[in-house]
């Protein structure tokens, strides 16, 4: 039971990375330009994951990555065609120089929540009693 409880913290159990969909990178999206043909877009981005029968002028590319340990990421790129030529690109990843100010998208706001004090449990009290420390002292 002790090893099972510590496996999440110390990564004793190996978890694989799961990647589904297309590989969508900023380099590939930057190569897209209005006026490209469908074949040129497919050469750069690969086959779309979703081609809607009712919306022939729209291709969807999804890149879902769930690492074994860490945060899940989802990138979505939708290319819109007018006839056979690329009209515009929408989604979470846009070609450089389009959309909002690129400098504004690089700004990150970090909010650090205050540390909550959880009252020590019985095992914590026993541990501090056996090691002659008070429940707030850290040993380094």
C-alpha cells in the first residue's frame, strides 16, 4: 500500500504519452498563405482529421497530447477554403503576423494561491513526536 500511495509522487509506475490527431506545429501553420490550393495545404499540414460532408470548404486539424505526467494540450487549426483556394485560418494556432498582437500573446500572468495550512493528522503527529520536532519545522 505504501508503494501504491507513493507511485503518483515518485513516478514508480510508467505512464506512456498519448498523442492523437495531427502533428500541428507553428512552423507548419506559418507556411500557410491565402490563395494556396487544397493540395498545397494538404502537403504542408497532412490529411485533415475532420472533413465535413456538409461543409466542403472547411478542414479541421486537431493535435491532442496527453503526457504520462503533466498537463494535457490541445491545438486546433481550421482552414477555410473558397472554391479550391485557401481563404483563412482559424483556431488556437494562427500564422505569425495575423490575429492579435504577437507581443501581447507572450505575456503570461501567474497567480500563486496562498498556501493553505492543513492541521496535522495522527501519523504526522507521531512522526514529529518520534523525531523530536515541532509540526512546522523542516529538516534539510
